[in-house]
C-alpha cells in the first residue's frame, strides 16, 4: 500500500509527499530528516492522506497535488 500525504507546517505552508509507511515518514519529518523542505519548514501535523495500490499511482497523484494552488489544496483537505 502506498500513500500520498499533506503536512501542515508551522509557517502555514503545506508539504506533499508519498511513501509506503506514513507513520515512519512523519516521524522522520518531525526529526528534520528526509526532506529538505521540512528541515526549514517544521511540520506540525498530518492533515491529508490518500491510499493507493501501487507506487506509480501514488506518484502520479502526488504530482497532481503539487500542481494545485494553496487554495485548491485547502479545498481538497476539507
């Protein structure tokens, strides 16, 4: 099972990523490990998640979400 996820960062920005272990990945983000963006934009909490059967499906969806504006991402989250 693969997932895409969105994290809310301290500065109000969003970070979108994909993984096959969201819990482990979130712990790494909180430690400042694994993504350059979350080293300087400390994540506060997981606010969105979608699950997929394959890595390919998850990566395609991650790209789609990263192309969205912040306002569009806010609508997706709600």
